[in-house]
C-alpha cells in the first residue's frame, strides 16, 4: 500500500492499544450512516463484513481502516485523522464502555498526496 489516507492522534493510539489488549485484533470502518453520523466504528477484526466497494484507507497500530465506497467518493481528496475524546458515542463501537469515543478529523490532501493516490489508488474490499 502506498500513501495512507488515515492517521491517528496520540489519544486515539492510546485507546486503540487498550482495546487491542482486551479484544485482540481490531479493524475500523468509517461510518457514513445513521447512528453516529460519520464516526469511525471500531470492531473486533472479522466482526464487520467489509464489502467489495469499501476502500482501505490504511492501518493504525496494525488495524485496517476502511471507508464505504460512496463515502470515499465524497472524501477521496482528504486525509483522515482518527482522534479519541471523552464522551460516549451512540453506536456499537468497542470504545463506548471506556467513556471515550472515536471521531474523525479531515484535511485536504496536498498536491503531492493527490499525485501519490493517482499513482497507487487504495484497494477495495474483498471481491472488488
């Protein structure tokens, strides 16, 4: 995988490490749905079925981070930063009992980052 379109803050990395210790391997899916709006949802690896249109943005602490294909089309010109803040989300994400919630911050890609994505586009989920 070339250029990754996802990073994480130190707070998110610390929370991910805690969750990894409790739950084992994890994965993220950047929601574009109803429950938490556009919150990144954290699941035990294999508990969320990645679809053929889902796009792999990169990895954080060994955890794959996917986004839905339609959502990616709207955000493909951005880099996403996963953060963790106090509070409780309304979804099924693993961090809910921790009194924390993941959220996504975005920034426009630079010209060089866009060129890297054009040269080596992110892969889609299984069966794509």
